[in-house]
C-alpha cells in the first residue's frame, strides 16, 4: 500500500530552502529525513533530541503544503530535482558531509525516497538504510528470490519482458490461472491486474511493460493480512496484525471494501506467534534489523502462510492511525524509537475487539465538486477519527486501490458489525464529480 491521489498545491517557496548551516552546532545528533510527512516531522521535532534536516523533491515542493512554521523549526530544508537523480543526490551528499555536527542518521519516510536515502547514507558514511536492502524491498523479483531461499513460501513468479499475449499465455501455462501481473518495482496495487484467462489481458499491460519491468505471479487464494511493526535489533517493539476486508487485488473501486480490521493479540495468539516468526525470517533474509515495516501475507484455505511483499516505510491508508486508538500512532512510535525516545511511547490495550479503517473515495474520474460532510461522518458513535482527503477542485485522474481519499477509523464488536458500519460510511460519504469528459473538453 502507499501513494496518494490528491495534492495540496502551494507556490514554490525557494526562500524556505536556503539556510546557512555553517555556524549551527547545537551539540545534538543531526538526522536527515527524506520526504515530507507532517505527522512524522512534528513527532521528530517534539522529541527535542536531534537537529532535523528534511530533503524533499521538486514535486513535493510544488504539490504539498510545506508549512513555513514547521520549516522554521528545522535545521534546513533541502530541495532536489528527484530522489532518483544521482547527480543531485551526489551534490547533496557532498553538502551534508560538511555539516557540523556531522549527520548521524538518514531516514526514508516513503517509497519514493528509499533508494535515494540509501545512496545518501552510503556516500555520507552514516547510519541509514543500506543500498542492498533498499533494492531488495523495492524489487519484487530480488525480494522473493532472497525470501524463498530463506525457506519462506512465496507465490511463484516469472519475469515478463514485453507483456505480449504469447508471453503472458506461457506464464499462465507455467503458473496456472488466474494470473497476477504487476510491476517488479512499485507499491500498493498500482498497475496490477488479475486475469482469469488470456482473453482478459488488458492492452495496458504492454503499455506498462514499455516503461516498467513486469512480473507474472501465481494467484494465491485466501485471506490477506498485513503486518505493521517497528523493529529494534531484529525484534519487534511494536507489532500489529490486520485483516484486509478483501484481498487488495480484488478491490474494484477505491471507495468500496477498501480497509482492514486490526486483530487483538489476545484474540488471535497463534496468528501473532506465527507471523512474528515469519517476520523475523523475512527481515533476516533481507537485512532488516531496525525501523518500520509494512508486510503482507496470504493465508490459504489450508491454513498455510504465503509471503506477498514487504516495505520499509509506513503503511498507506489509515493503517498507522489505527494504532492511535491504543496509544501513539505507529509513525510516532517509529520516530520516537529512531530518536532514542522509546521510553516515551504511549501504549495501551485496545478497548474494543475490532478497530479498523475504511477508505471513502470517489468511484469515477473527474474534478471534485462536493466532498463528504465530516460532521455527518463523525456523528456516528462508532467513528473514532475522520481523516479528510480530496477537496473541491482536486482532480481524480486514476482509480486503483491505493487512491487514498477521505478515511475513517471505526470500532466494532466483530467482523460482521465492522462490515455493516463500513457500508454505512461508504453510502454517506458522497462525492459530486464533474466527469473527466466534461472538464477535458
């Protein structure tokens, strides 16, 4: 999971970027955060234990609200063209090498910055994500090759060079139908298809193959779980297991059946025990010892676990927000752990059997003309939190499961009640959309 589909445009603020650091020496550790995330940034600054430099790319500068008041609390804000621009990253690394005090850690906050952050840490010569691990968690071919070698069951896969009908048909004969086709590198279920027969092959597969490496993968039947954790020295300090309402590949529109239910360990001790063990095995295979992870596993009808994928970043949707129903948001727990403030983490026992989240999103492409009423959503006693998303004037250009829009954290006594309450919110969260055909003409 990951990504976002709406922007909060602001004029570029180059005046926020240039800051003289040469005379700044607070004596505290100096940490670099790659990408802008307001909640994580506020949590990091609130610890008061480190000087914070934030690195963003030009897309973020143009499309996110870079709060000047938050920027004023930073040591520096650096803007690069893109995290995959090695020349820009090299130049930045040289600049940061001269900082006093020196950089003590580089942390990537999002999928898009993982490889760039690893390169930055390596050139600076400081703690951070390793290049090898960053490649392994980004590339599903390399990831599953390594995890399979460690003895963890994965869905079988083959690489696709062109995405042609003949190539996909051969993959179907080898792996069986249905077949999943997706990018070798990517997040969520963007540009991902499940096809039951070769005649269902979309034209978009070959178009995508021209720009990205694709893989064909065995379709695993069963329930899909996600595991979200913070690790320290190879052991989980925070660990949560959740069940997706339906497997991600089966979601047809981002505003329907799009959410998950957090499971209490006391109610599902065997699942927790099994997934903690599998999590250790996966992490060991990929070189993950510390930090936050978002992993996905299938449980087959026979009760067997099948590893799907893992990311070393916070989960998308409102998954991390769910943790705030029993303590700190998972992103806050992660940042406090990274900055040496683990003793300050707030944790409590979930007070309801089921706490989960639901995505409330438009079902058609176009321009947003009306959004849900937050007060109407919040009036339900089972709603813990309403998270606004698309605003009037925003453009919905794509529709896939990781189009995050308005979201809600809700509670329930059991899975059936959770589904019922999710349906209520899906109906009430109405959007008015000016169709794509109208605004493009």
